[in-house]
């Protein structure tokens, strides 16, 4: 029976990591609807199959500790479902609240199915190898597809499906450039885990996945995606630096991983310098892949590796050096908000440079996310006490933003924004403090559970969770990306192996 449950979990994981990211239509907005239908089919299948097996086991008296899950998972999933139900009940348009906004599809049905599938997948379990191979397979196919589009080849006529301000926002099979970057961020730590921890037979596809995800992060042209990738890379450094036992083989593999990433960026820099692709890389991204950054990285990392290889007594010191480098880099990242505030205060004006676009905090920061976020917070503040507590209603963000900032959108920005471009701010407005706290509670406790796990696979899943949390802070809250959270939040332990 356990084997049957695990098979159900493996099938769901494989479908969500390979079929779900790659399923598409030739129209930009139809991709969202198509993936939503596919998600519903896969998830309902998981729930029905799991419930059926559990019922049969119950009839035979075989229910034991297999289904004892962490308390935080029940509390987090339960409060999120309750928040969705409360928000649904206070919504004036019950039909829209049930299914969500036409384009985004994040209604009560989606929420209930999502939290139920987290529980179900935790019950069935899944194999880490299936998860890893599914992730890198989906990422490699989506990444290659995206790169072909990036250089200007119009696959299936999708490049001409939509343009916004004379820029095409369609990339790969995910439906949006930022969603593509999100999936690359999701896959990079898993590819690193395969390369550093699993058997050599899987390292070839892991190497390809590392190249594809590294390039994919850059060509997605989303600053938050690059930041998420940097944080993930630093966490991989810290995890490697803390590796026990500390042997030269692991140091060799880590140096190989860094070399693969560095040469991927240097190669992309040379390619974009010689061949002007259909899509230009943004200022921050072009700085990020500059060889002047990555050549010193190559020298330092390979120097540390050679240092450890010269004498086995230096191996431990080499790992300690990596740990120190990782700590310094993470400290710099954590200080970025303070650096940005100081930069904004000192410069007074946006200098329209890559550094200014990253650090100068005004309404135009982050492709006008400064305006969208400040406006979203103001909408939350304008609500009553009850609306602050339980939200303004599912799918109300679009109408509220258009009504509140109609003049600014028409006369200043000449744009249409119907989303907070931040999953947490969107949750704050539509589900209130109760919904946001429930979500943050589940995410934080899941991260702590994964980080403290004795299973290295879970430690790398913790890195992925941090990466997609950061990425989601700048993404449109669409139904495509939240589905991937399910695969990380589901509990994995040795019983599912």
C-alpha cells in the first residue's frame, strides 16, 4: 500500500514538473487558462487517488503513523483555507470569488485545492530522484525553448501574440518572461543538488540544467529573479562550506559548479556582444554577466580548490574559507535595503543607470513597481478595520487599483495595472492580515523544517523555497507560479523514499 501511495505521489510530481510547465497554447493569455485547467486535473486526480487508497487502508485497519504530519502544516494549510473561505463569504460577487479573476484564476477553488494537495502529497510521499529528474528535465526543455525565442526565432507564432509598450512579454512555455525566470530559479538549486550530491550518472543532465537555468535567469530580464539567483548561489556556498565530511571530491564538484555558472554567463555576455538578439538584456542583467565580475570569481574559487588539493590538511581550511565568503556575501545582501535607502537619500535623483535603477527608491523603481506597491499599501490603509483584518475580497485588487488611481494611470503612466506585482501585497489587500499572516506562517515554518532536516535533499529544497519567495515579491499574482509552491511545501522524509 505504501508503494501505491508513493507511486501516486511520484506521478503527480512528474506531471507538475514536466507536463505542467511545458503545456501551452499559441496565445499569451490562453496559457494561463490552459495551465489552470491542467493544474485542476492533476490536483483533483491526486486527491481522489490518495483518498481512495486511504479509504481502502482504513477498511483493512491499516492507518498508522504514516499520516502523522507536522503540526505547522495543518495549522498553516488550515488557516489559509479558512482565510479564503472568509474572504469568499464577504465578497459581493460570489461567482468571481469562487473561481478568481478571469485572467488570474486564484479563487477559493484554487486555494482549497492547493492546500489539500500539499497535505495529500505529504501523505503519499515521493522519491527525491523523481523530483530532481523531473525538475531538471522540465527546466532544460523550457529553458532551451526560451533561449530560441530570445534570439528571435518565432516558435509557433507566439512571439507576436502580445506586445506591451512595443516590448514582447512572452517567453518560453510559462507565458511570461518573469514566470520563466521564476521556474529557472526554482530549478537551479535542485540541479546543484544533483551535481553535488547524487551519482555521476545524473551529473550530465545536471550540468546542462545549470547552464540553462543560469542563462534563463538573465534573459528573463527580471531584477528580482537575479536577486533570487544570487541568494540561492550564496546559500549553496554556505551549505557546501558546512559540508561534513569535508573531502576534496566535494570541493572539486563545487569548483565545477561555479565554473559552469561563470562560463555560462561569460558565454552569454560574448554572445550578446557579437549577436544582437531579438530581446535586449536589461542594465542590471548586463552588469551581472560582465566577465569583470566572473573572472575574479573563477580565480578565487579555483584557487581555493587548488589550495585544498595541494595538501589534504588544507581541505578543512578551504571549506572554512568558502563559509566565510558565503557569510560576507549574505551579509551584503541583507544590508541592501539600507544601502538603497542611503543611496536614495544621497543622490536625490534617479541617474538612469543600472545601479540607480536597482538602488534608487522612487515610484519608477522596478519598472514602476514603486508606484504599484505604494498604491497597494495605500489601498490597504484606506480599508476599514474589518477589511484590514480579513481583506477586501477575492479578485478585488484590480477594480480597487483602477478606481483609486484612474487619473494617474491615464494621464501619467498611460498603463493598465490590475495586480500588485507582489504576491504578499496582493494577499494583504484581498485576504487581509489574517490571510497574509497565515501564508507567512506556513512559508517560514516550512523553511525551518527543511533547513533543519538531516536530509540534504530537504536542505536544497529550503534554498529553492527562499528563491521562489524572493521571486514572487515582484511577480504578477497569477495561477501559474503558486502551483510550484505545493511541491516545495509538501513534507518529504525518509518514509517517502
